[in-house]
C-alpha cells in the first residue's frame, strides 16, 4: 500500500510556511505524495450531503501551491484531489500542467480530475452544468494530444484547434491522469482515459465494486486510490488492500502545524513508512 497526504484544511489558508512545513514533513516521514483540492469560488448552499461549505473557507489555487511545494521538496509526488477539469480551457491547462511537471522534474504524477458537483461553480466559470461531463471528456482528449504531438488539429463540440503546438511537454510524455468521482460516468471516464481511479467517500460496497470493475474494464493497469485518515489502522489497510486499493490519501485532524506533524509521524511509525 502507498500512502499520500492531503492539504486542504481551511485554517491553514495560504500560509506559505505552513504549506511548506507540512509538505517537507510528509516527505521526510516517507509519504509518497501531496494532494490539494480545488474550488473555483464558493457561494451559499454548496453542500456535500448535510455539510455546507463555509463561504469564507480558503481554497488556494492547487497548481500554484504545488509549484511552491515542488521548489521546497525533492521526492514528494504532486497531486490534485480533484482538479475541476470542465472549468479550465485545456490549451491553457496543458501549458500550466506541463510547466509544473518540468519544473518539478517529473513529479506531477498524481493529477486527479473531476467534473465538479456544484452548479454554482459551473455558472461562475461560464460553463453549462449539464455539459460538464462531455466537456471533460473532450478536454482529456485535447490534453493528451497536446502532450504527445508536435501539431494538433482538433474539431470538437467545445474546442477547436488548428495545427496547435504546446511546449514544453511533460517529462516522459503525457501525464498520467487519475479520475475522481462518485458516479458510473466517472468510472467509465477512468476506463477510457485514466491511469487511476479515485472514487468519493459516500458509496456503498456494491457501488464501489461495480465502479472499480468498470474503471478497470479497459484492461490497462489502473491504480485505485481511496481516502483514509490518521486513525486508519493496519487492519483497515489490509481490508482496503483486499478491495484492490493501491493508495490511501490521509487527512490530518489537527489545526496547528505541530499537531499535524505529530499525526503524520505517528501514522508513519504505525504503518512502517520509510523516512526519506
């Protein structure tokens, strides 16, 4: 089992010392990578089930933060959980992601994309909410073409390119893209485009099995990532492994950097992570 950490608590905001201290400690403790979430903007009544996102919660730009982290670390893989793909133009995004990967010397290997759950974010991005799935699929096609071809011509429903070149390209070719979500449509997207499948946390066992089977139906190797916490036990890790999980992403509960470091250190010791 591989273990990564998430940095998404609002109390931390965009404090540069906190972000770098958290990332460097995770790297030193032996965690594989660091994930950051994305929300374009918040407005009232944006809910995950019964939980309403506070409108003053800070969600810094994940790619800017990951660039900052890349400059302060040497081994830590960089990830998003999730990047809201339909709300980015793929030509601009291809450039940003490839540049980050080159600057990080090929460490942008946990890029996870989703389509978003909130109509409010689609509206402020100028995207029709009901088209976000088709738009994401088309964007994935464009990204992969720009990262692997010297000249790209594309005529789609949302994007049109005429002999377009985008440099630099990522280290080693197209970036591996993990697909996040809690729907069968997302699982199908992972099967078609993905190097990984990162389902949400609110699924029943039967749904999880069906979606994982769909995500892996292409026959290509597909990594399976799930959410965990610092309270995840070795027995729970064994259970995840039996479900075909390859990686757990750990959230911390503490508010201060010292508390979070202690949580990560205790988790690393419990699960036998190898310090860097």
